[in-house]
C-alpha cells in the first residue's frame, strides 16, 4: 500500500519547520563588565539616607531585527531599614518618592536613545524618559528614571533594567551612570528630582563600536 502525500501538505510542513526555526533564533548577546557598589548593611546617611547600600549589574548589547540595542541592568539592590525609614519619612512629610535614575553623562551625546522599555520590581513604578537638558535637548532621550510610588522594604532584592537604542557609528563612545534620588510630583504630573546621591552608584563606559562594550 502506497501512502500519497499531497504537494500542499509538504509545503505546509516545510513552512511550519521554517517558522519554528525562525522563532528559535537566539540573538547573540555581548555582556560588559560587572559594576557593583557596597556601602555595608549598616549604612546610614552615606551618599544619601535613602540610597540602597548595595547592588550590582552590567550592560548587555545585541542586534534585534536590524536594530542595535543595549540594556543597563541593576540587580540585587538592597535597602536597610534605616533607608526604608528615611524614604517613608520623605513620603509622609514631603510627598517625595524613591527614584532610580539611569542617565548618559553627556546631555548632548548622540550614541544612545532611550526606548522607554523598562523592567523592574520596584513597587508601583512610574517610568519616564527625558531628553535633557529640557527644553533644549538634541532629540535623543538620554535619561530613564523609575519612581517607586509605594514604599520599598528591607527584605527584597530589587532590580531595574532599562533599554536604549545603540546609535553609535564608530566615532565615539560614552558613559552611563545610575543614581539614587528622591522625586516630587509636579503640577504637570511629571516627577522632578529633589535629592540625588552625591556619587553615582554605578558608572558604565562603552566604546565607539556598536554592539560592543
């Protein structure tokens, strides 16, 4: 007995295999060096009473659908109870909220552009991207910030992952810094920085070649 397979059936099977193959394509991700800070779990007012005492992270680079992208990651961000109490006091007395800021150090740099994509487990996050300095930016969103509208706690390891489009053309690199801040809500609904740590918690540098640290 011969089994006949119609031509249309074969074409459908081939198409299915191609689709599965495409869906399983893994983008090659390049990782930059790990950048960490640790002020000690007994930290009080050092670099801001609201500042997490430790954290770590890195940058990652890849190409997706012909577009070069990079992520800036901060993981294992830990607050002690002193910082939690300080943040709660600012929330109750001033209406200020803990904010994590990710910024290009050069407001007029054209090597990266924030996409607005961000992932975090900070409580009740409000995400914003900006083209600094307002209102005289250059068309590149060089800052991403996430405001925690609810109170953090001392038992959770927090993370923030922000995404930028990698616009480098082989001529120059740049620097991104992350920093703890406290922000207030303006009459326009945006959140403006009231306090910021006197030092960046992380400083990431990248070279001139797209897709590479």
